[in-house]
C-alpha cells in the first residue's frame, strides 16, 4: 500500500488560501475545474488527450472529466 503524501508547502497554500468571488459575465455559464494531482513526492497534474472520435476539439490536451 502506498504511503500518504507527506505535508508540503503546497498543501499549506491550499489550506490557507482565501476564496475569491469572480465577477459574473452575462451570457456565459458558470464553470469550474478540479485539477487532479498525482500522489508522488513531486506531484504532477493529470491531463488527458481528447479522442479523435469526438465531434469537437479532437486530440486536444484537456483536464480529466467534464460536463
């Protein structure tokens, strides 16, 4: 079983950050991105490559998930 990642400076930054309210842009829908980090000593961001079978944005690099 993999050991949990030891606390690091990035975890303190996430814990202590202040929430910011962004202005509302009429005509645009609200959205958010959850960034997946790997559980390694030197974390990396998890990205995916969009399928060539999709109707738009084929083969582009993207964050995992979506709506």
